[in-house]
């Protein structure tokens, strides 16, 4: 047994034990984190503008710090880029994480020296909890691949700037670098398909034991491996037994990924973002991801149905309930204050605090008052596909309002591994499942205001080619799942059978 795997088990047991203790006093940790954030924030421009010296309680914090999205934070980011210090956090950020926003264009999220620890430590903790619970430490001796953005950084306002995954690449511990793929040179390739071919070339002869990335790009890697060799991923990499994923809901991709692997492997789910690493799967025996309550982030929650209100009620962690969709709001040692993430979650446990990621507040359809959300769509599609033994590659949904005399409806653009033999029957199954989950949608169908959904089958590689045409192939880019306009849908019409 190699030295890394030999040391991994006792270290994993130590970290896992500490996490188990921390998870039982999440509320106390949250109160302490808020107090520490405010203490540091008092010395910043933001803190002075929002009277941090007068804040002593969560209620006073909510009163002083309004809810903000990135657009309302942009003026502070601009000040930092102009070279000013102590704007949102002490000094200047160590990095800007460059990310694409649905309404804000490119966003520059500050990452400080303190908040880097949240990203690195949480990724480490997820793996150590897995080792501690399963006893599987074999992957530490093999090769690991992290499908990520380029580690090359530019400068914005003299601050190193790049994709989050590329920034984190600079902080991977030295003892893992010998095991890490792709190589730095390959990781810097800008064109995703060229980069993917090079990754396949580099890893094909290696003993890959851990593969990590967002599911659609892992699927592309698997497809390229299989098309190059005619073999399943599980045959190519006989010691591969752990897939780490995050960034999008895993369920729509799970069947295809398992098929590509050809045998059972373990899955480990995480919830990272440029704004922070919020949760991770700490156990295989309980549903949900453990919320990171002691890692420099203070959480607030708004009921998802209230997020469009002028002054929605912000709840602290101690006020949440199980089974309700909440929009997440964070304040952190990255200098984000009352920041609306746009992510929705649902608590499946409050002792300890475990969550499911249910979607985005910006990704819903309510062109007719139905307010269909991502969770309802993904669950319906999963159930319908499993019933008919179908594998879904990718999908996107948009309203169809002008229909030449027909009733309006939802159009579902779906790429199947193999299309169903009876598409109309599958569409009716899917529509019924969605009606059962959303009473507003059901009422619109029964009232003949909408007709049942229509499926438009997308040809093989259609979504990949669409993303390529938009210059958004690879990295952390994702296909919009639900939209209220026709911008994506009308372009996808060019990729149908």
C-alpha cells in the first residue's frame, strides 16, 4: 500500500469525526460566523455605508443590509477594479472568479484569502468523509482527473481573474499533483473539443481511479473515450470507482453515465459555486448534502414563492422547515453581503442541516401563470424515462404562445440516447406526471387554456453543437433547462431530426 492511501484513513477518520461534531451545533456556528463577518466588515466601505457598527443581531443585520443580486453589487466590484482597498472585505480580493450570468453577462465574484479555504477544505472534506465511511482509499494511489476550466489567469483591476475551477487548480496540494490529469498544458487549451481530444490522449493509458466534473462534460469525456476505443469506461479504467459531480442536478445524466461506465461505481455529490462551496455528501446513508455551517458563510433563506416580492422575508437557519423550496442568500468572508445566489434548495433534515439542490430562481416557466419549476420537471422526466427504459442526454423547455390557431403549450426539446418508439404516448405520460406535481399547470390543461406538452426530439449531439455555436462548450457552461422566452428554443429548432 502506498504512503498516501496509508495515511488517508486515519486523517479521514479525524476529519470526519470533527465534521460530525460540528454538524450538531450549526446554529451556534452560524451566530459566531455572522458576528465575525460583521466585525471585519466594520472596517470596509460597505460596512460604513450600512452602519455595521450598530449591528449586533441577525435582525439588525437584515434591517441594515438589503437583499442584492450581482447587478446591485456591480458598483462595489467596479470600485475594487479601480484599485480601491477595503471595499467589501479587508484589503483586496486574492482573485476574481469569472462566471457567466443569465441576466448580468459576465460576473466577477471576489475570492479572498479567507474564502479560498472554504473551497479547498470542503472539497477535501467530501473525499475524506467518503473514505471514512466506505473504507475505500484506493483512488488516492491512482490517477485522478478534474475536468475544469483553464488555470491561466488574466488580470482585472490588477487582480488575477479566471474560472473558479482554474483558480482552484492553483491550490491543489502538491502531494496530489503527480496524480492529477489533465496536464497543465492541456488544461490551458481554450477550445473545448481540442482540449477533450488531448485529455483522452493523456488519460487513455493511465490507471484512472477518480473522475470529477459537471455531468454533461463528464458525459462528453466518456463518449469520446468510447468512440476512440469501442470499449466502456469501466473496461478502460478497471480501478475507476469514484465519480465526483456537482453543478447541475445529477439525475437526468445518471442513467447515461452508468451505461457509459458499464458497471457500478460510487457517486459523490457536491454543491460548489464561485460564491462558495455550500454543501457536500457526507454520508451514503442519508438523503441530501450536509450544509457547510462552519466555513465562513452566513446563510439566510427566502421562500422561493416569495422571491419576487418587493421585500421578501429573510429567514435565518433556525427558522427553516423541511420540504419547502427556499432561495439561498449568503454573506461571506469573500465580501458578499445579503447576496441572492439564485439557487433554490430544500431541507430534508434540520438536525443536522441537509439539503437538496432543487434549481434556480431564474429557471422556471410561468408564461401562463403555471410557475413550473426545475425540480418538478426533472422528477417528471426521470419517472417517465425510467418507466419506458429511456436514457435522456439533455433537454430544454420553453413556452409556445403563438400557435396558428392551436392552444399554447410547452415545447420540450429532448435529446434521447434512443428515441421512444411511441413519442406521443411518452409525451402524454410526461404531461400527466407534471400535472400531478403542479396544480396550476393541471388547472390550465383541464381548463383548455393550454394543451398538453409537445416533444421536439433533438438529433444526436444537437445540444453540444448548439453550445458550440454559442461559444459556450466546456468549462462550467450549462444548457438552460427552463426559459420563459423563445431565444434558446428558436435556435434549437435548427438541431431537430
